[in-house]
């Protein structure tokens, strides 16, 4: 009985230890995200202290946003090939059912609402649709059918209005939630975001409106709610043809996304590839000094009121520098996440004031007048459409070529690894423990990769003498960590009790013999490390929770694997510091996806003499994702560049 009680106590203690270790890792990660999010928020527009500061940087900021959307350089403005497939006659306006191609094979389906009896060209509204889907019997009618009420209402009030379907919910439906719901991390590697395609749709929508004789091209406005608000923000920031903008919801700062956690509910179409460490007020500021109405509701859980007010406050500084504070408006209506009538009225008044110069009586209300089938553009979808795989071709890949290590380092540091720390924080190397047993010396060293990221390096060598110059550093993925612990447990289980407490690891009695033979043969020091999120720093949660973690890195201008490359670099530096005499002849070893991370770490650490990589993926299309890496290079080129070592 006593033995049973003892075993139960030990089991409870082990569980509590595991929970405690996971809790510490999770808490460190929360602190990491919070600190980085607040840092980006505090730096956003903080260096703009005069109108000269802003105007001297505005063009560069726009170029940066284009690049972060996959629109630098801008795609070719090819023939739109517009086709009107039908018309609906209403007593007050006409609806044209049409499609055009922003890029060859990329189709936009849309409805154009044109007021009757126009005596002169009218102002035009680009209405950006939100995420509503309308699918019946397997037929997608497009979100334009849901937002028809807005198009009709603007036409009744004297505006030409183009209501466009999105990539997600058009008549040719695609994907918006690639990283959130589908595990499409290769989007990061490609530098692709659906926000870029939707912005391109908007820009080319303006191109189409410019061909219409009913439209005054000097009086373009843009609006939309939620996802439509997000695209309205981007089009306004990128295209000065927008003379007045009224995005509703569609924007939140990084603090809200990461600290409050609204990121978890949001589609990828809300985000740019954050190479430059931006926060969203920088997008909003690019509207200045044009008339801008920022709208939202007071109980919106996706775009909370406090984030709307913070963004307004930051942008207001820029408008005041222009002497244009009267061109910035704020409309907050009671209600949840919805395009409530009070917001619709505020937007109509805004456009009347800034596009018509009047405060005319507003006619009617926004209401749906047509069956979805009436608004449908295609009776049969075009076979040449490339909408469904747009992520695979929209952002051009870098051509294969030979470059030096230095050229690759420079290009990657400005793109894939722009989120790395600027300077080398002290390693703060500290020995956790050391033991000699059976002629082998085994030590563990804690080191700092960056703030809130403390990792452990394990070092095996022969006892009784100085360490050899040669050292092989094995970088462990989750499977490698499990196998390594199983091999070490029979001889060093007591020293590794913290590591073993965090995992259920059986013993592999004979697995250690290979390491012993290598040490006895004098092949050098054997070192081991697991980057963040593996081993002692593993985070709790299922696959969905891990996906949310990866998306937080993404929004900060990092990726999890990109930061693991940094961890490996720091471990290499720690190996050098552990060795007496000021350095070691380091060889890297890794398997599977972790082999890619080790490869890039070797590229940035020229003292690595050799790499042993097993199961190396062919391309970042399948392997680890670093932001925009495929716009710079791919795995094979990097392997060839360091192959001469």
C-alpha cells in the first residue's frame, strides 16, 4: 500500500512538473509577443514630427506597402478585357453585370450601378465587399449579391457604384484564410497575401471606372465594411485617385491583434507581409491629406472601439500637420460588428460633402431589390480562370541564379529575416550542470537567444582533458528531441530530469553507443540544442493553438522557423564560447525541415565548416516558411552557395 501511495505521489509530482515547465514556456512566449507588439505600436509614426518628415517619406512608405502586399513592382496593367453579360433595368438606375481581368486569367465579377438621366459625369464609388458568401445548390453568386443594397442606394443618390466580388467569395471562389484555416504557410514564403490581390482588384476597378463616360474620374470614393473596409484602406493608401475614403471597421492595430487576440478570428486578407515592422496606423496615414472618415461600432469584437480610437488619434497628428484636420472624420455608431444604418448614413453624408460639395437630402435606404440569380455574371465559368490558384503565381518567384554568400545574406536580411534582432544581445552563458561519468563529460549551458527566449545547449566530450577543436552541433526537431532524450536517459536520466519531466520518453538502451564510439575515436565534441518551441520551451496546445502562435510571429514580421534560424546561430556562438581557446571548428547536423533552418544558420555563420543535412526539402514551397524567401532565393541555391566549405 505504501508503495502504491509513493508511486501516486511521484506521478502527481511529475504531472505538476510538466505543467509548470509548459506554463513557463507559454508565459515567456506571451511576454515575447506582448513586448514586440507594443514596441511596433510605439514606433509606428513616432519619428514623424513635422510635415516635412512625413512628405519626405510618404513615397517610400507607399513603396514599402506595395512590397508587403506583393505589388512591387506593380503588376503589368494589361488589357482589362471587360465584358458586360447582361443588364437589369430599374426605374431609377441600371445594373450592368460584367467581368474584367486585372491580370490575364484573373477574373473579377461585378455589378455596376448607373443612375438614370445623368446630365454630366457623376462621382463614382468603389464598393468593397466583406466576407459574406452566397452559395445555393453549389453555385456561388458572389458577395456582390449580398451587398447589392449598397450599390443600389448609391445609384439612387446620384453615384455610379461598382460592387466587386472578392477572391474569396466571387463567382469563381478562392481562398482567403490560407494560414488561419488551411495550413498554407507557403503563402509566407511566397510573399503572398490575399490583401494584395484585393488591393489590385480595387486599383484595376478604378481603371475600369475610368473608361466609363458616365464617371467623373476626379471624384472617386471608396468604402466597405469589415473585409471590405480592409481593402478600402489598402486601395486608399496605394492610389491617389481616391479623393474621399470611408473604410468601416477593417483595421486594428498590432497591439489589438496580438495582445488582445483578435488576430485569431481574422482572415489573412487583413494583413500585409510585414517586412518593415509596420503597424496599421501607417497604412491609414497614407490617406492624408485626402478626406478620410474612420468608422466603426461600439460593440465590435473583431475591430474593437479602443483600437479604432487609437488609430484615429495617430492619424489625426498627420492631418493636423497638413492643416487638414477638418478632412478627418470619426463615425462611431451603437451596435456589434455590422454595417449599421447609422454608419451608412454617415458615409453617404461624407461623400456628399467631399465628392459633391453638398449636404443634399439622402434618398431612400439601403435595401436588397434583386434575386441573386438576376445579378449573376457567368452562366458558365471560364475555363482559363486562374483565380483558385492565384497564390501560386501572383507574386513572382526569384529566378534561379548563382550568388555569393554575401549577396544572399544581404538580400535575405532585408526580407526573410528582417525581424531578427538588430544587435547581438549578450549570450549570458551559464552552466546549468556538469557531470563526468564512465569517461564522458556531459554539461548543459543555458544561453539567451533574445529577450524572453532562453535556450539550453548540451555538450558531450571525453573527460579528463581539454575539449577538442572540432565540434558537431546537432539541431533537434521534435522527433529528434524525443530520440535524443531516449538515448541519453539510461546514463544521464538524473541530470536530464527537467527535460524528461516535460515529455513521456522511454529509454533506448543501446542508442547512446554511437555517441560513445565517436567520442572515444576523438571525433570531437558533440553538442545538441532544440530551438524555441521544442523540448524545454515547447508550448502547450493543439494544432490550432500552434497555428495561432505561428500567425503571431507572422504579423510581427517574423516566422517561427525564421526565428529558429536565429536560435541556431546563437547556439553556434555558444559552442564557440564554451570551448577553451576562443573558438571551435563547428559542423552542423540536422534533419527534415530543421535541416533547412540549419542551412540558413550556416549561411549567416561563416565559421561553420560543414553541414550534414538529411531529408532536406527541395523547396520552401514544402519546407519551412520565411517571409518572402521565394522572392529572393530557394533552398538549392543556398545549399550550392555554401557547398564549397
